[in-house]
């Protein structure tokens, strides 16, 4: 039993309470943590000690949401470039989480934020529907079981190898509170995997996978390599290369383990139109 609870990435503290409160039932009866489970048995878990910070967002326009995935535990939405992820002050509206809260409130569910995207970045965002799911998904982030893949277009030079990793540690910029920088001595560990999908005289199309979650991580690593993402309003050096409709960074695909279940799930956010002008995608 304990091995299965650990496989579901249930926090140790919760397993402790499940045990001492005899809140684990198999086929309607209590089952010790040391006993085996068998295929076909029904497991019931009663969570009475779930601690979660309240996440209450004023309702706005749920109709603006573009859905990628919707199930009883999680929602995945396609955030537009330029939209704020969440309110920064009490009563603020017009953000993605406001819209998600309005949509989920109609289902009798809550909107619980699991991870974030920069305002300038578009793409797939995973939102939990209840407080129980949040730490299970956070644990997946910590052990790299929740995979986040991005598409980006960068300048044609310098030419990257076909694949590799950026591993420069990241720290707040000492001269600009908005920015982060690579600092080999004092920065926090960061790992961005990259693969070059296509090249042209106009740029390089990259598939990037986050293996850590530092703020602006992809943008910082690429800018440090001399390849700022085209259209990046913070790390791009040349305004002439900024597309009118936004930065060419898109959270393309999310893959995660089903909370308290078996198997994996995937959601994809379609490539936005602003990428079409690069010539890497069909019109």
C-alpha cells in the first residue's frame, strides 16, 4: 500500500495522517500500509489534513479562454501572449487566472495555480481544480515528472549544435530589477535542454525543455548564448527585429502524470499565427 501511495507522489505528511487516522480503505475496509494491493481492488482515501493557500480570483470573462484539456482534476488553457498570468493586487481582474476562475466556478471547482508563464509568453498553462491536486502536481515539477516543452525562434547566428543543454546558474540582475542574468558564482542552478528543429537564413527554430523553473529561464539562457528570442521585449537588443505581434516563445506541450491515477496525459497549445512569418510553419 505505501509503495502505491508514494507512486502517486502523495506527500509524506499526508501518508502519515492517512495511516494514523486509518483513512485508507481497500474494498470498503481499512488496509495497513504494509499490506499488498491487488489488481482490481478499489482504494478509497480520505484526506482531512490538506493545507492550501486560498486562491480567490474575481470573475471576469471565462469565454476568452482557449481550452487545450479539461478533466475532473486539471484544466489546461492556451494563454495569449501579452496577457497577465494572475492578479498582483487585491481585486485586480483581466488576467488568465481570473478567466479560469470564472470558467471553473460554473463547474463548482476552484482555480489553483501550479506554474506560471511570463506575460510576453503564450501557450499551455496547467491549472488544478482543487487544493488536493496542487501539491501532487508540485511534486511532479520537483522530480521532473511534469514536462514543459517550448518553441522559440532565435537569430540564425551563432549556430547552435543540433542539441544540448544550457546550464548557466541564474540570478537577479544587479542593475535592473526586471531582469535575470547568468552568474556562475552566485546563481541558482538551471537546466534548459534544446534541440534545433529547423534552420534558415532568418533564424533557428528550437524545441526547449525546462528541467528547472527559474524566472525567465529560457529567455536568460538564450540571451546569454548570444541568441535572444526574436521579439523579446526585455532581453532582445534590437527593436528592428521585434515582430509587431509579440515574442516568438510559445509553451507548446505539457505532459504530466494523472493525479492519483495511472498513466500520463498530454496537452498541446497550437502554434500561434505570429510564428507563421518565420517560414518554419505552413500558413
